[in-house]
């Protein structure tokens, strides 16, 4: 009896995790209500000038993913994509505006103020295949990208050295 309950609980957990990416949703057919029923309440939503709405689903910091569901003005899903990828990060250039980065990548995991440099730093943990990476985007007070730093996330590595038996 306990074993059966454990198996069912594991299956329910697995099924819940499968919906994080919205893989069961169908672009051109699923509605915004179905997106929210499947993926939950978005971390942020952004209305675009063309009438589309971007719904950001953050799996940060541990999931290292940011899914963006684009919903047309008629309430139908246009598509879902994972934005924390090398291709999207490569689009960030010095001089870009903070609102452009926010639309591209979504809300950051953490924002840190560097008072002496007069910069805000947005932090995005992400991964490339199984390698854990970290992205920092620095903005000056005028909201322009000043520096983009992307590297291996050494803080997430397991401890090394001798172990006690």
C-alpha cells in the first residue's frame, strides 16, 4: 500500500514537472487560459506594440530556464521558447536598453547595485546542455548595457578535494 502511494506520488510529481516547459500546449490552438492552467501564473507579462503578450515563466535559479509564451491579441498561443540560450544571450550588445534585455530574457534572478560604478547588474543562471553557466548584464544609470559577462558558474560546482570516509 505504501509502495503504491509512493509510486503514484512520484508519477504525479513527474507529470507536474513535464508541464514546466508547456510542451503539451499547441501553438495556434491553445489559449492563454490553457497556458496559465498548464504553466501557472507567469512571473511577468509584457504587452507588445503588435498586440502580442509575452508571458515569462522563470525556473530560476535552480531550473536555469526562462520560458516565454507569446500569446496573440486574440488570446491564442503563438509559441513557447526557452530564452536563456547562447543564441539569445548573443543578441545582447553594449548600448542596448534595459527594456530590450528584459523583453529578450525576462526578469532576472537577482539585481545587484554597484554603487561606486553606478551600475545595476542583472544576474541570470542558465545552462548549456549540462554545464551550469552564469550571465551578468551591467547597466549604467541611463539604462544602457555597459558590459555582458557570461561564464561557467563555478559556485555551483560540487566541492572538490579530499573527502572523509
